[in-house]
């Protein structure tokens, strides 16, 4: 009988000092732990040495989403006190699902203003959702790009310099509130070397939501509800994926977001043989016991305790192997989370 996992099975001790506060410079000089997903054997190298572990014919799948300036600071019109808004999903022009702080100032009907004398966004809270999020209406979406800031994760306490530090070098389609962080380690030079080694690449789009930073609260995994994230897959990408699978070549996902897109598409298509280009919303929740249909390997960072991303990573190998590797990572001063070091699981 299959083991039934609980949320606490994915807990581990992480010293505060292990949480990276700024990115590696250059990007591809962070540490890379290479993990054999079946045996648990480990290799410790630098990220730019990843080519030693990739083979001609491998297909690397990148998420080319781009983080947009989703964090807005403003004032509650009634109390004249400060408020903070994180835009999550655009429902239609001027209408957004958002997180707000503090909630008591952003009740149903609350009006707010963002900006300065020259540029102002006026808005109102139209709905309070059961999850605590809000649906807000604002009068000018175009000013988001002038007045908003990139929403760094809550555990990053320091400035990261230019906003480019929180974008991949291949970021293209705006819509994420968090970077697909496994991709932050790639430089243009490394991408060129990958092509020279005849490793195939393709780009998909999944706009990353706030779930990345949301620990699972319920001990029973079945009670956790994933938020949907918008994805796009081109016809050309679908053909490349099918060809790689039919040829028996490895498909390695750069990040958990690209992996979730791949598996979600396979799920709704009834297997990789039937996938085709399209768009949709992914709410797939991958936990140990899941049978992967497309992904053979994963490049990823080290994730939060009790997070859906740690559960997904464990599903590709095993919970024991992943948690043992995390212990080794702490002992060897690997850095964790968004700006941290990386793992290659193959």
C-alpha cells in the first residue's frame, strides 16, 4: 500500500543564515548539487559545469515568463494611512485579484490612491474572498509600470540592486509575481555553450503566482488547494516534446514552473502523445506517488519546508533522498531559496 504523506513529512531545519539574500555574481557561479534521483548519489560542482551532466539530444525546457512590477504602495482614502497591494491575477482591464496589507484598512468598499501628484491610480475594493485576497478595481492599468515595484520574496531582506537581478536573461512575457528562479543561474554565454553541445532548448510560458511562497497549512495534503497559473505552449514546443519522448531522449525542466506546465498539459491531453499548442490554467499539485509523463529531470533551487515545491521535487526522486540531500546542502553551506544555489536531479 502506498505511503500516505502528511505535510509535516516535508519539514526540515534550516538556519536563517542559509537563506540567500542576494544572487551569485556571475549568475552561473553558484553551487550546483547534482543528484542521482534513484540512488541518491551526489556531485558538488559550480553551475557553469552543468554541461558535464547534460547529453547531446537532451531537451531543456525553460519558462520565459517575466516578473512585472506587481507591488504597489498607496494610501487608504478614509484613514489616510498607508496600504500595500500585491497584484496577483488580471481578471479584465482594471480588475485584479490581489493581496493587501493591512487587511483591516482594505475592507469591502474601501477606496485608495497610489502614486504622487503627477501620476495617480485610484481604486476600490470590490470583493473580499474567503482566502483573504481581494478583488480590486483600479482606474489606470498603464500606470502600474510607473508606480509599481518588483515583488521580491518575503524572505529577501536586502536590496538586490537592479531589477534585472530578479529576471532571467531570457524573460520575455510579462505576467509573473515571482521569478522562475532556477532560470536565474543561466547566462547568455552558458546558453550558447548548451547549443554548441547540441542540447535542444525550448521556451514555454507559465506566469508564476504567489503559491511559490505559500507553505501548506493543512496537515492533510488533500485539503490544500493550489491557485491556478496561466500557461501558454506553442505548437512548435509541443512537437519538440513529442519528438524527444518518441526518440527516448531526456526532457529536463528548468524549474518547477516549467515542469508543472508540462505535466498539466500531459494530464489534460490524456498523455504526451496527444499534447498540442494552446493556453490554459494549471492547478496541478504534484506529490510523491505521482507518475511523471513528460519530465525526466529537473533543475531547481532549494525550497521552503512544507512547500508544494519541495513536495514536487520529492515526487521526482523520493522524500528520503531529497531531505537527505537537503541536510548535506545545509552542512556544506549551500544557499537556499530564490537567490540560492541549485540542484540538478537526473
